[in-house]
C-alpha cells in the first residue's frame, strides 16, 4: 500500500507543486486558522481518503505562496497547481476544507497552545497556585497575547488567507446558517466550509456531498483533555470575565454575523456572562 504524503506548515509550496508534476494528483487541503478543529479533520480523513491523495494541513499560506518560484502576480494558488497537471488530468479540482469557530473560544484555545512562549513558567506558577489566575487573564487580554495581535486573527483570516491566495471572498458569498456548512464551487477549486459548533450534526452529510464518503466519522485529535494543561485551561475558562468591549468586537464582527444566526450569537455571548470579576475589570 502506498504511504500517503502529508504536507504541513514546514513544506514549501515548491515541493508540493513538484510532487504534483511528478504524480499528477492534487492534494486535499485542510486549510484554516488554528484551533478550529482541523487536526481532528485531518486525522479522520485517513480512513476514507485514497492513499495516493496527499493531505496538506496548513494555517497560513499567503507568504509561502508568494515565496514560490512558481508564483506570478495575480495568479491564485489553485491556478499555480493546475498548471502542473498534464492536459489529461486538468479535470481535477483542488479540494479545500476549512472551518469557522466562535472567535472567543478559538482565541482562548490558541492562547493555551502558545502559552509557554508568552508566559514563562506557566505550569510551575499557575498550576501550583503560586500566582493568581487573574494574572493569566491579564496576559490574555492586555499583555503578551494582545501585543502580538492574536485577538484579531480569526476576524481577518478569511480575508488574509482564503481571499488573498484563491481570490475568493467567502464573506461576500451567501452562507446557509441553519445548515451549518456550505460547498463553494469555482472553476479550479471547491471549498467545504464547516461551522465547528454544528459539526457533529453536519459532518456526515457534508463529507458525503463533498467527497462522497459514506458515514464519515470524526476521530478526535489535539483536544485539550489530552494535554498537560487541562486543569489550568478549565480553571481559566471557568473564572474569566470577558469585558463587554471584547464581546462587542468579536460578536459584532463581519465574520460572526456572516456565519451565525442572531440566536446563536446570543448563546455565544451568554456563555461568557459569569458573575466572576477578575482584576481586569469590564
């Protein structure tokens, strides 16, 4: 059996295009902002996808694409890949799977993924209760995480990445909020977009329609319950007070209003309406 190739953030666009030239097969892309469930999607695909089809799992591509020797001004990534196919194989379309998630939940999850780089001695200081958890809340809202601009990543990702490299503006396309997913069809690319909060209910239908997979099931990967920081992560979420200005910025954003119904947004807001008050205030 052929061992599947798996590309990640360390793989250059040139390497992938050279592989396409040699094997005449486009990869299946799992392409989305971090911490929206993409590792679970990637892990689940292995059971259903033909082994000769590579998987490309990546969060950011704009700069990598422009660094490629194959890059031409004004050309999309799908067009770059398509040029590498022989005429007999040009009926292939690049398939892309992407996801969207409540931006506050996403940002907290991402904060804990990068916490060791942002907050020295996290485990020793906070797990052992040597420092108050409110200090960690401050690091999230006002200090290290804020200073690096991480809070705006989910709000801008579709413009900075999907729109930039595929020349497709998904935020200008209709999205069926009740359905919870949509397949966008274009000349050289097809994009499946899933809303993470609905994925348990939609994943079978979505992958049957997009990939013709029967009874597609998710195989969890990279969940916080598997990580060393589980208890601290839960404590952080259960004690944090989300400032109203932050909720306003996230939940009144173009991203959230495009993909979520009003009642869904209210539920997301209510999730953070706790009586706890930390030192960061309102």
